[in-house]
C-alpha cells in the first residue's frame, strides 16, 4: 500500500492474488488496475491498483520474465520514480529471481529519481532482518544485492505469524533508495500484515477552467460592419492617448457583443505541463492493453 501526501492511499500493491490469465480485470471502487502478472495455475501472482484520479500518472513499465514482479513509473511534479511489486515464493536456496531483480533494477532505474520496491519476499537473514528464523542463502543474496544497489530495508516488525509454531517473522519488505519514505506495519489481511508506505511527493494536479470566448464562426459580420461604420469616432481627436485607448476598446467590445455570440470553453490545466491530453490518452491505451 502506497500513500502520496495527505495520508490518502493512492496505490495498492497486492501479492498472492490467486488469479490466472482467465480472470477478469480487478475492480475496486475508486481504483484502476494498472499492472498485473498472474500464474498459469492461479496461485501466487501480483497486481497493482491506483486511484483513478492518479492512474494516468502511473505507467506499467515492464513485467519480469523470470519472476512474479512488475515495474512501474510514477510521474510526480519532481520527475519520474520507479515502483516495483514483487512476490517471491518460499524456496530454499533459490537466488535466480534475486539476480534477475538486480539486472532489471539497473535497467529501469537509469531514468528515474529513486525507487520503491514492495513485496512478500520470503527470505530469512537474522543479521539483516531481525525477525528471521535463521540465515539462508536467499536471505544473504538479497542483503548483498541491496547493499550493491544502495537500497535500504524499511520494515522493522514481523509481518506474518506461522500457523504451526506461532512464531512471527518478517517476510514482507520495503526496499528503497529514497529519503522521503516511511513505512509502518498495519492491520492483518489474510495471514500477512499490511505495509503502509508513505512517499512525500506531490503529484501533478489537474483542474478544469471555464472561460468565455467569441464564437466568430457564427458572427453577424454585416451587422458588425454597419455598427462600426455608424459609430462616431471623433473622440479619438480630442482625448489623450490613455483615455482614447480605453474608449476605443469599450466601443469595440460593445459592437462585438451585439454581433458575435459567446461560447463557454473548458480547458484542463495541469501543474505538469508535459502531461498533455495526448499523453493521458496514450497512458490510458497502455493500461487497456495490459
């Protein structure tokens, strides 16, 4: 779960969705599915949902070929940031998906300002993750990888209780190279606790502005011409420049209002000038093609 300012949940990163390729798009009121990778057998799987009002700022960048992992770009007022949702099934000694994570990260992070990785990674490393049952090959590999990539791990509490032993372990991680990020462990959902991650960034704001414009295509040109021809312009010879300009403008506007109708124009204004209507349409098309 990712929050962006004002304590609003803007994105949901889901692990173990239990969806297969035949499942319909995930629907949650107020949210839009922006990325997803299913398993063929319907077990596992990851998905990312974004608030509809910011969905156009979240772009599905890539889906890993070797792991249950998706990469996304979050466009903010400061620039693009990299997000990753990753589920690594518990598999002792399995490090290939960790190696591929490093490769994918180095490719996708090149043109971004920072990275946040969220996921249920099922690794144990008692020297790095306090709430572990011991050390493991995969835990050592992930710690080394994070050190090489300068990613720090934010979660400090256990996130899952073992149903058989009753012991609690830290399995759900938040990895980042950003300073302006905080993460807390929240309520339990199924057999894991939620991670609530807050990013202190502002997103491009967009609002609709209305203004009146002249509908020159429906103007009564002959009426306007007649009105201007019958207007007494002698004041231009007697008034000073400032007064003459004001009076001229007033007379012209009066003539236009009589002969040219007005219409209301609606324009979308964005604090992110590069996020144009065309760009939004391309993002929407990309989401629809996922």
